[in-house]
């Protein structure tokens, strides 16, 4: 039970940061591919929101890691 | 649990949720998955997928007056009469002013920043947007055609010259809520293929404005349904007529096509019906015949009843391809976030084709673009248009 309440391990945290960055990369590729709007498969709004969530995720996990 | 651990746990949980949110956002906005989201959120299957029974039951022939060659010519004359007060478009109408070589001469831009700051969606002006075009290797230069309609309304058309022209003029008519500068990638695609492009904005957008502010409501308001001026439809069609006349008489163009987006699609439909020199027309997401409309699908500029009394939308479609050499291809976005979605436009395709056969007309097609859920001309659509323009079957 105690284990359940332990903050995520370093490896999991790293995986989550990579997942956040990957989301931004995927959104960016979809947004930019084929010449951006109106040809892209991702509107600018979607790209910006994905970037915002990813950045916030990295920041949040970073704060958690740094708070020893 | 110690406070510090709890604090870290909060940020860890928040981090996990934010990573999930980032991926959910990707799939929420990615066109391919967004289509499923929109279908799932739709109020009924009739929004995007199924066709309403009353629409299925309607007969397109009931909304058409054209029955033979004579009636087609007569109805085109009626349409011209409503727009210009004459049975034929005036082929002598020319732009009031031609501002040449904007890229080379670089006009003064002192008035630009304030306009862009106020409203960059609607007031982007050609001489302020030249930076978008200066890096295009295939673009030779840009002229601006200025046409005055009535006492105060000024309309501007940007004439984009490719370095290697193929002898075809393509008119690009934009609609509400943006300017053709926002569609610059479409214009670039056309320029790269060698087409000379005449780009026009909707009334009140870009450089299209009323000279005197106190007249604004009356002349510029025509685009929003205030039709209390003589021959109000001139504000939409006279600038295009002048541009076609200029291209034909001063520049020698005989091959003319027109692409229109959103409200510009409706303008394209009418212009191709009334001016026989437009051999290819491609209205995109721009209208729906009244008997197939859902609530809110008739924008104010389409509410001028005399125009539709002269020629129903279906009659206009027939007129747009009424000669063997002429063709109209209408494109609708099945999952359009704005309007004219669904596949209902296919319901009148056969009736229009049959009418074209009856009068010795050309080709009419309706295409449904299901590649995205936006209100736009997609890559798929512009690729089709470029391929169709390049077929080489011009008269």
C-alpha cells in the first residue's frame, strides 16, 4: 500500500516527459506537414493547445523531480 | 504521508493528467480523428451522414425553370437584368484604376499597422501584405485593379502574374471571415502551376470598402443584406466583370476559370451562370439550394430575392455549364464545421446533368470532400481543381 502512494519513479517520470514531448512533435508534424493551414491535418489551435499541455506536463513532472 | 511526498505526488498526478490531455488534444484536433469526434457529438445522424427524408422526397426538377436552349438564354438575360439592369453583362466595363507592379514599386505602408492591429481577419490590405508574396520564386509581380461601384464603394482585385504563364486566368473569390491573403497557399499553388490569378475579397473585406463612412451602412451593408440601393448585386459582380473584361481585352485571356470559397462559392456560382466566358468554375462550400437548406444556411448576401426569382440556384448551376466546352464542379465538405455539410448536394446532381444534356451543355459534377472536418478548401480539393484545370480540354 505504501508503494502505491510513492511518487512515480524516475523511469516513469522520464517516460512521461518523453510522451509529452512526443505529443508535441506529432502535433507539430501534423500541423506543418503539407504546408500548414489550410493543407495540414491539424489546425493551429490544436497544435498550440497540445504544446501548452505538453509544456505544462514537463514543468509539472520537473517540479516534482526537483522537489526533494 | 509526509507533506513533501504528498506535494510531489500532486505534481506527479498533475503531470500524468497533462500528458494524457496533450495526447487527447492531438486526437481531438487531428482531422482524421476529429471527423469521428464530430460525428459522435452530432445531434442526429442527419447532420453529417444520413439525408433527411424530406430532402430525399424532394424532386430537384420542381425547382428548375430551364427546359431548353431558349429558356436557358432567357433566364441568363433575366439574371443579368437583375444584377446590372441590362440583358447582357457590359463587356466594356473596365477597372477605374490599375496599380501596377506592386512588388517592384513597394507602395507606402504607413496606414497598414493600425488596420492590422484593429482587425487582421478582415482588413488585411494588399499593399500591406506584399511580404507574404515577395519570396515566391514563380511570381513575377502583382497588379491591383480598383473598381468603383455606385458613388462610394471601392473594390480591389489583386492580379498575380506567374513568371511562366500558361495562358489561363483563374479568379479566386474569397468569402466571409477572412481575406484571400489567408488563402495564400492556394494562390501559390495556382501560381506555381502557371495560372494568372485574380484574387477578390468579399464586400467589406480587405481593400473593399466604402469611401465615406456615413454611407457604409447603405453600400457596404449590401453584403449583409441591406439591399436598399439600385441594382445592389453590382457590388459583388461588377468588380469581377471588370476584371474579366480587363483580362480578356487588355491581356488577351480567353481561358477563364473561377474558384470560390464559402460565400465566394455562391458568388462563383452566380458569376459563372451570368458570364459565359467562365469555362471552368469550382464553388467550394458556398451554398445550398433553399429546398435542401437547414436552418441558418442562407447568409445575408444570398437573400436578394429578385436574383433567385430570375434564376433558381439549380438554374444557375445549369447555366454555369450550358455549353459543351463549359464545366462546373461543386465541392462540399461532408463534415464541415460551418455549413453545407452532409452529402445532400448529391441529390440534385443527376437533375442538373440531365438538364445539361437537354440543352447541349457541358459537364456538371458534385464532389464530397470527407478528408477533414473544417470549413476550408483542402489539399484534396485544390489538388482535384489543379488536375481538372490542367486537363487540356479547354475550348
